[in-house]
């Protein structure tokens, strides 16, 4: 670039655009002349007060916009900047231009055609259509009524043969958009401090996505909307492609959402790239499950194990913006003079993890002592296991007349709960309710809850509680018993218990009992409990008992 060309670009910063104008005739002429001289696209980012904030030089076909920092105001608002740039071949606004408009939340994007002798020709401006922000009054915040994504072209255009004929009033247009945002925010705002989430489905399995929605509900998150993209191959950088990113950003703006929850696990780099591209906080499946666990932990042991799992998850995801780590405590050693803030933050997490691991190890030893005492007393132990929300705690309440908290939510039970029960011939037994299982349970959770899961190792009998009315019964039985194999617990006798049998027709119930070699009960109306106790007692009395049951065929 020649010195005269560089000086001409520097003079661009002296230009001013009236607040009502999209672009002034003087600025359009100036940009067209420079662009014609360089044979490159040239653009500027203009603030709402008409000041030129950035001057950008691209190549003949496109611009690469600079990092323009964090959004002004809260997530979902416009950037407060509009892009005005040249097109050398007279082509209309491109898909990349519109993606920049959406992903960067620019106020407006404008193209100025460069014609002969470096004069400005046609002008085209695009901005968000305020009507796409309209949210039906019937949309509930719990996700019961989900609408689709915005129309394929959610933009409005203003076109003119030259700058002088462009009559669009920029100031009034952006004011109308901001007013519409304010209205949407008022109509969709939740409780103070509560984030609204857009749930994004990547896996093609509808049942998997439905389970993700149930996890979101169990986490007490306000579900603003849903979006599905059944990709055969996940985008290696941003999970979804650029076009889908635009749709997600527009839907988040439309629904006043601040968080994107995925039904898959994300690599740390993917989560950061998605957040940088959209301005939304990315939450993956493991993080969502950890959040549910954190809410359910009641005992000190449970909170300890959840914190350990959270720290193990967060360590590889630590970035500069998180390096303050104000919520972390303990274990700070001497700081080397060459350490960066992020290195200090990572060391603090590692120190905390080591301290928690020692406490978990101590917890494991304490529980081992209690188990040894039970073995000396020769008290049989029954452990209730099963997929989350199968009715395990309800069954324990029914068997022991207890009042353990139950609800139609996932992972309501996190801390193990033990009760004494008297069998007719066996006498006193201990029955324990344990944390529910779920398909693809995060490895960090399995490791962190080792002390809790060790309780299962000393059980004389596992009561595998199954939701008889669940359409995914095969898959969930397979997930539970696969996890038992992973935990090296498959040698313990298992008695399958078909719960909620009152919710299925009688002939179907009989078929399920035969198919899974199970005992049928309804913990709610207490039917079948006597038969369950008798069957469990027979299994406890048989020293050479080994589990005999039909192996389910996993669906889909």
C-alpha cells in the first residue's frame, strides 16, 4: 500500500455521519474512491453518534471484520455499530454480510457499489426485521409450547440507485428495534437472576433430546425455546455451521435467551468458539447434569463430591476471563514470578482437587468401616438402583413408611438414604436408596461419586427399579446394567422390579413381567409390595443365588 493510500484511509476517521443517515454522500464517495484505487473492498464501522470507529480493508471479494469487543449492554442487544462497505462488482449483500449482521449483532449492514471512475453507485442496507422478534403470548417459559426458528430471511432491506435517494432514517429505525427488544424483554423476563436458555439438539435421536429437555426442567432453567440440527458430522470448531449459528443468534434474540444448552458434550475449544461467535453462554450435557447434581446435594458428603466433579470438569475449560476464580478457596502455594493469571488459576483448581480427593478418600474409609460393622452383624443389605426418575425413592417410602423427598424430576435423590426393614423370616435388613443412573453418565461424576457407589459393592441384593410405562424401557435397562458392569458390580444378584405397573394395561404388564423376569409393583398404590418382599427374601436366603433374567435388546 502506497503512503498516499494509507493517508487517505487515515483521513476516513475525520468523517462524520448525521444520526439520521445510514451513510452520508461524502463518506460513500470517499470509500468508493479508495476502494477503486486499491481494488479492494473498504469498510467502516460507524457508531450511533456518527463517529468512524474502525476502518477495514479487505480483498476484492470480502472483508474480515476485526474483534470489536464485548457487546454493549446485556446479551441480546445490538452492538451500537453499523457496517458500511464497498462492493467492487456491484453484487448485492452476500450471505457473509448477513451473517456478520446477525452474529456480531450489528445495527445495520450497508453496501455501496463502486462504479466507473471510483464513484458510488447503488446502495443496499439490511437490518433485522422487528416483526421476527414477536413472541406469541402463548409460549410458556417451561418449554411446553415451542415454536420454530425465525423465517429463512429475517431481514428487511432498503435499496436505492444512489446515496441521495436512500431515504431510510437510521435513527428512527434502530430506535424502533431497541423498543421492540425492550418489549420482548419485558414479556419474557423470568425471576430475578434466572437465565433463559435455548436448548439445541445435535443428536438425531428424539428420545435423547427429550431426556435433555427433562434435564433442563429438572435444573429449574427457564426454557426459552428449542432448536434442532441433525448433523451427520459435528462442526469441529463451532459445533454447528455458520448458517445455523445465525439462526441460533436470531432465535436467542427473539426469545431473550442468554444461554445455549446442548444435548451433547462439547470440547473446551468448541464451547469457547461457539460463545465467541454467538455471545451466548454454552452449556453442554455434562455441565447440565453437574448443575442438577449441585442443586440436589444436601449432605456435606454429597456437596463435596459434586464440587470435585465440577472442578475436574472446569480445569481444562479455564480461560483468561475465568481466571479470577472468586468462588474457589484453599490450597494456595507460593507464586512464581513468571506465572500468568491463568496459570495461577489452574494451580488453585489443582490444589483444591487434591484436597477434595483426600477428603473423598477419608470418606471412603469411613464408609468402609460402617460396612465392616454391618458384615460383622450379618445384616443383609438391599440397594435400590435404577435409571433416574424410575420411582426408587417412592418405592423406599412405600416399603419403610418413610417420607423421603420425591418429585417428578431427574436426580431427586443424590445422597444415599438407608432405612431398616423387617422381613417375615429373614428378620432385619437394611435397604438403601442410591443416586439414579443415566445413559452416558459423565466419567467425572462416576469418579467423584466413587465413595457413594462403593456402597453398592457390599449389597447382598440389588433391586433394579424399572419404569414399566417408559417407552425407552429396553434402552434404560441396558444403560443401568452396562454401568454396573463398568463399576464391576455385575456379580451381585439383581432382582428387577417393574414399578408404575398401574400405568400400563394388564396384558402388557404380564408380558413385561415374563419378558424381563421381573416382579411388578406400584409404589404409589402399594400393590405388589408383599410379593416383592417375599421374592427378595427368597433371593437373600439362597446362598448360591445368581441373577437370571432376560437380556434386553437395545433399541435404536
